[in-house]
C-alpha cells in the first residue's frame, strides 16, 4: 500500500503524483494543511524531521518504508515498481536524466519558486516587483540551460522520464508568470505541449 502525504497545490507533491500516474499505481492521498501548521506536528515530524511535503509511505506487510524529497521518492518508485520504466536502461541515459533532475532541484526550483509565489500568490499590494524581475531572469537562465540539454526528443532526455516529471509543474505555470515559452523557448514549448497531452498531466492535477 502506498500513501502520499502532500499539500495539493505543492509543485513537488505534483511531481510525485505524475510519476504515480505514469506507473498506474494506486495510492492514498493524505492532505497536509500547511497553512495550519500540520507539517509541524509531532506525528508529521516523525515521518520527515524537515517538516516538508511530499512524503511517501510504502507499507509491505508489517514494514513501512518512509521516503521524502520528490526526486528521491521518484527514484524509489522507479526501483520498487520498475514496470512502465521512467529511467533509461543504459548508464549514460540514466546519468543524463539525473543531471536534468539535479538541474531542477538545484536551479529551477530556486529560481521559479519565488517567481511563482510573487506572481501568482501575492496581492498587488504585497508583491515585490524586484523579486519578480530577479526571479524571472534567473528562471530564463535555467530555461536556456534546459533547452541546451535537450536532444532530439521527444522529451527532455529522449523518452519520457523522471526528468520530465520534475520540470512539468514549474514550467507549466511560467506563462502566467510572464514568460512566453512559445516565443522565447520554442523547443521547451513543444515539449510542454507533448507533456500536457499525456494522461498523467490531467490525472496529477
């Protein structure tokens, strides 16, 4: 049995939901009210001392395996449920996927996160235009790196992989944040169009 502790609007939670959908795995969603501080309650902190979602709990018999951080969760799912593989078989291909997911974790999430928060979640009165401008530039810089790493496709690392799942939620919101992907990053726009047509895109929303 799989149980996903999540905040529904969290991009990182959706990354895991995408992979669960791609692998056609049934799971229980446990919604955590972040704004009410449920992620700071002792029961939650026993699962993840960092107090963050998502968390995956995989029960096998009497044993629970607890995994957190979306990238680590998705690699665990790939190892535990290898059907509908989302990693290439060859070492070079697997390394390429990991380089892309690392680029998301260490660059895209840090750039796009503040942009999304300031652009979409702040009121006009509280929004910092300086943060928006700085984050938008940083996000464009990362998008340029992503575009340079893309091969012939059809997806980021060739066939659909964990890398595509990682980038989907953030990139899907960038149009609303003032970045015109179709005009500025046409290869990424074509990739996003393909991703949006996959069942996992709608099922993970």
